[in-house]
């Protein structure tokens, strides 16, 4: 077949296939043009998911006749001040959008500049141009796109339902609104409920816009990102580790004001939250990157949805650092959604049968605290003493059945996590602060404390170890013993010293001092499972956090340990002083807080 030159209308339709994928693609291109035109208000109107109508109205600079005519030509743009694709400072620069849209729909462009007596309208009907003609209108531009792909049935049949296409348009406008808080956005039409996001300015503008778009609940349960590293500015808001979603749809990424999808940013966020969330849960985040345009290539995708960083490592490091600093500053804070979940679990019980026998009442709660008795059921097993050191537990003897009373001072409830009032089910500490009631998971909380102290020791050098009076012998399959023997030199960095003890056993001579009297056999079995999964002793360095997490879990106050009141309070104080203590190393919350108003609502006392 001989080579031939394609006709202009076919060239435009091929270009449209790259730029105009669906109605949402049209909305993205046109709204970006309005933003670049300096608009302070943009109204987006759609019908039938954008397939019948898309109208974009803005109050931007507008276009004169020469610009209006050139705007629908291919490769014509006002977005490049020079012919330099390495210095892109606008949202659009290809100069193909309007020409491509006009080749597959009925396109109408009406525009007026501030100094013009009237506006002009230009129509491009599936590639056929009419105008420009005079038209009365205010300053700005109004673009209408009707019957998208009506004359390209092969493209139209691949569109989804009107509801799905309308949802995709909503997502596009949301992202553009999030990137431009100083612009008033309105989204309405016959196929949707209207959305109105007024412009916000000054300090707190970004948080205000995110509250408008993502909801006030996100802002309440997020920390602010604000760091500058290696010429890269990282801003935005990141949800607390206990505020997560089942998918990544609530993660938004922006680079130099452009909404993007980038594997580097996704991976950096995953790494930054690796310590704090379940593997099947996703943090909620709105991440904004400002970087020198010459350091990023936005010309790698026809719709400019993807990009490429010149120094991916620097960007990744900056993002991880920003999120880490912000989450550390949040300290022990947990999301309010946890309390909402527990409130939803409560229901009013049926009226119980009145008790016939008189009950002896204790002294008022304001004056006395009745601690639980230490009835272990095993006289040879002593509870553990938590002595303000989250890694050290000391045994003490306590007469079985004795009730301990503790004076409660008015200042005791001034602490953020309050003061301990009771222990339930040998694992949950009930505390009270000035605002309400808290329920603390003692094992989960102490697990986080040990983990954070472990990381701090690892950062400053090898972890201190303590020798076992008699080496602990752990029997394992021969292949597991071989893996542990091979990994022994690396494990010494973590304060764990072990030797092969015959073909099917390991002798543990020293353990990390932070773990105290830990479950050594359980720890060794867990590490053996991990080594089998990782399949390489050399991977231990890369798996440092996973190893520390395993050790912290086995060295924590276990569920079922009864604690004295001073031990419970010491745990609460250490939680207040430890970053990330609002969630355990598996991503679960370590405590929930019920405000006094929430409790009153449970009993129908709220007004």
C-alpha cells in the first residue's frame, strides 16, 4: 500500500482520540484553559453525563478575534512564552484541545475581552467552522460542547452510562478545585446535584478548600504538611493513621498545580505510612508538590495526567520526610472516626428485671477509685510492674483478692489521656480526662511504645542486649534453623544473639534489653516465619521495621496482664510523650475517646 497524506479532518479525529477520551477529558481541558485565563469563577454545567452538553463559563481575560480564530487551530497555544518544553508553567500547552473537540462534537466558543464593546462567537461543528460573529455577553469565555461523539459512533458506544460519566466529571472538577482554592467553582446540570465551592483566601485557605471538597471530617482528622527539602516544597494535609479507606480513591496528588497520577508519589506515601496502617487499608491524603519546572517532565502523557521526575529519590525522600514529621507532631492523637464507630456499636438495652436484694454502694467516684483485685487464678504467677519504662517490667507480689483504693485529685484529669479509673477484661484501661472517657488497649499501646524506642536505639547504634541466665532452647524444623543461623550476624544489630544448637534447635543467649521478660520462643518462631517469607538473610536490612515490629509485639504488656493503677497511669503518660502512639504497629487504634456530649447522647440527655 503506498504512503499517502491523511486529510485534515482525520488527523484531528486521531488527535481527539488521544486528548478527548471521554466527557471528563473535555471538562478537564476546558477548565484548565479557564484557570490559565485568570478566571476567578468557573461554572461547569452538564447534561446526560456530558454526552449531550458541557458548558464552561468563566470570567477570565477573554479572547479577541485573532485569538479566537487561532484557538481552534491545531498546535496553536498561548501557554508557552517561549519554545521551551522544559519550562512549563501553565496547565495546557499542546494547543490541540479545542481543535480536537471541534472535530468530534458541536463546539461553540463565545468570548469577550475587558476592552471590547461586545463579544464574538465561533462555531466548529464536527470540523466545519462558522464565524466569528458578534454576540452580547459579559467579559470572559463561554464554551459549549454538544453531542459529543454523535458522528463518531465507534467512540460513543465505548462510553459508560450517563451516571458514570457524570461521576468522572465530578472527580475532575473536584481535583481542579482542590488545586485552586482561590477560584470559585460551581458544578451543576440536569444530571447531578449542584456543588458550590466558594473561593477561599489567606491563611488556612487550603484546609478550607479541602474541607469543602473532601469534607470537614477529613480536615478534623488530618495533619498539615509543610516542609522544604532539596528545592522541593511539600504541602497539603495527610489523614491520621487511624483515618483510612478501603481503597486509594481518597488520595490526591498535585505537582505544580496539576493533578497527576505518579508511582513515585504513591510509593512514597505507602512507605511513609508503612509503620501505621494495615496493608489492606489506604491513608487519606491531599499532597501538593512544588518543584522547579525544569526538574519534571509533564509531556509524557497526551492528557498530561502522568509525569516524570528528574530526581525521583529526592522527591520520594521529601514526601516521606514531610509525612513523618507531621505524624510525629500529631503525637498520640487518634481519629474521631474511631469514636464514631464505637458509638454506632452501642444500642439501648431492654429494661432489666429489678434486683431484689439490696446492694452495698461504694464511696462516691469523685473521692475513691476501686481498682480491680489481682486474682490471677495461678498463685505462682505474678503480675508485671510497669515502671514508666515501656520496655522494663518488674514482678511484684500482690495478695489475691485485695482491693486497692486510690485518691483522685482534681488535677488528675488535666492530662490529655486522663487518669486511670479501672481495667476491664485484663486488657482495657478505662481513663477519664476533663472532656470525657477513654478506653485504652494496653497491649496495643505498649507495643507502639516499645517499637518507637526500638527505632530510636537502632538510629543511634546497635540495640542494647541482656544475657539470659540460661540460654533458651527453641526447637524448630531444620530449614528454619538454617535460615536463623545464616541471619544471626544481622540479628545481632537488633540485640538478639543466637547460635545453632544441634540440627533442629536454636539457642538464644541474649535478647534486646527493651523487651524485658519477653516471649522468646514465640519471637524466634515468628522470625523464622519471616525469614522463610523473605527468602534471604540479606533482606533483613530492608526488613528492619518488620523485624522490630515482631520484637515489639512479643515484648509488650500482654493482654491478660492485670496492672496496678500507677502502672496504668505510667502507660498513659508515656503514650502522651511518644509519637504515633494513637495507633499500634499494625494500624489499629490504641485508644478511643468518648466526649461527655457523646455519652450524654447515648442516654438521650443531649439537647
